[in-house]
């Protein structure tokens, strides 16, 4: 089973964070978002990983190299990005047999991906409150009978969850016409799959499309709730994980779920309330307070700084006494970066 992971999108809704590193490489827990996708694929039995990347893909190549968790890695280049069907088409020269396609900016339930991989043709589905925001699946029992993109009157509450299995015979299905949005859509390829094959609907109870900064914080919350396997680190209970080399003052307070990354520093009387992540090498000054926030690796928070619903980029250094907050009423998250220039090297994890 090939696992094609789509990681070439620009991530415009995640700006300015996606200006400094590709969205799939944003940190979730102790590793990039796309690494969670790759982990699920490997656990599900993928024989190799084919990453579809775009311009400026150096961070992803640097992280994954030519092998990941004992599985060979190949890179297919999509430049410029022209839609999800076009992305898969770029990977077809490397496909010889049944293959899965996984969105590289989604957070999947590993067990559901394993069940997906058990089928010759399948689509992952997730029940949502408002299906109008998604591609929506129609089913007959456990078989997919139709798919429609963002309908005003959804036929079901089953959202297309961005993971598929195709037989090798469907490689040509990705040569589709441009949609009204001017892109080549994988929805059209799925329609061809439904017409040609019995397509299983595999439901998942946990799935997240990480599209906006608030989704990014939610992704960290989900990963922390499931437990972070910090190698040689400590689990303090209450969902608090501390990586090797991190320093947490005795009178600092950390309420989980939270993760303190490698070599991070939490100083005296600082308070961290989860879900929060302090990335590798980041620092939180005396009497600072973080609530529902994520500090990228290397970010610095001065003394008595208050952050609520904030994603702080890797070049940020907030001076003493600053106060930054997302929108409390809507639960939205604000993101802060010090520059729009891409990072010269990948983030450390």
C-alpha cells in the first residue's frame, strides 16, 4: 500500500504562520502536523510514503529524509499548486499498486486509518453538525453512493474527512477538468471511483481539518489529551508532559493538558493553563501567564506577560508586561509572528 500525503498547499487561512514554514510543518505536540499523518499511515500498514510537496519544501525534506520510521520516503513536486486532484496526479509516476491519499494538514485517528487501509476502495467519513462546510457523502449502508462539495442542502451529516483508498486502476481518474474555483478537485476523482467500484464508507470519531489558527490550538489539545510519547521525558500527571532538558521552576504552575518542549525554560511563579504547548527552546518569564496558547520553538515571553488564545511564532520576543488575547466571546485564536520571511532552516522539535 502506497500512502500519498498531500503537503503542497499554501495554507492561506493559516497566515501569517504559514508564511514562515509550510502549514503541514507547523508543530503539533512534539512534532510537525504532517508527521502525525505519516505516523497514522505507517501504523496502518503503508509500505512507503509519497509526499506531494511544492515550492519551498525544504523543511519537510529535512525532517523526513529518505526514510521515516523504517518506511521509504519519496517526494513528488507540484508546482504551482493547482488542486488536490492535480497533487495526486503528480504522485502517480511513483505508484505501482493500491494506494491511499491523505491530506497532510488533517489530524486523523490512527485506528480509523488502519480500517480504511483494509479496503480496496474507501473514503473516510466524519459526522459533523454543519455539513455545508465540507464535501458531503451519501451512503447506502456502509457503501458510498455519492459525494457533493459544500451543498446548501446536505443529504447527510457525513463529511468527507480527507482520506481515501484507490485501486491502481484509478490512477487516470485524477486527469479531471478544472472546477469553478479554477482547481483540479479530488472530489471529481472520487465520483469516478464511486462509479467504478464498491466504495466503503469508513467512519471516524476523531478528525480535525487544521485550517485556521484556532484549529491549530485545537489540534494540540487533541494530541495532548491522547498522550505525548516524549522520549526520555517525564509525565507529571494531569496531562502534563515535560521533555528532556526542560527547566520548570519549583514555584511555577502547569495545568494540563500541556507540553513543555526540550530545553524550554519556565521561570518562577509563571502559570501555564492547558491546552498549551511551550516549544523546544522557548522561554516563559517570571509571573507570566499562558492560557490556551502555543509557543513555537525558540519563542520568548517576558516577565508578567499575559497570553490567552495566542500562537506565538519562533522569532517572537514579547517584552515585560505585554498582554495579547484572542477573541474571548468567539473562542478565536490570534497568531503573532515577528517576520513574514520563511525560516532559513526547519523548526527544531
